[in-house]
């Protein structure tokens, strides 16, 4: 062991560094895929739309739309 000391330590450090870089790359790939998969879909959907206007307001709104306001 004393003959191969420095070379053994350098090899061990390089192997561990490679494993760490590979792990970080895989985690980055997962994060990028998750980000792009959520990009195309809406975070929520609308179940129904409620109109909270009275019939008088509805008539006035339709008259304004007809007049071009």
C-alpha cells in the first residue's frame, strides 16, 4: 500500500468525483424533464363559469356591444 499510496488516493478521488458528477447530471435531467412536462399543461382547469350579472345589466351590456363600445 505504501508503494501505491498517492496513485491510489488520486484514483479514489477521481472515481468518487465521477460518481458525484454522474449523479448531479441525472438529477439535472430529472429536473429538466419535470419542468418541461409541466410547461404544456395548465396548472388548473375551469369546471364552470358563473355569470353574476342581473338581467338589466345583461341587456345594457348587449346594447353596448351592439353599439360598438
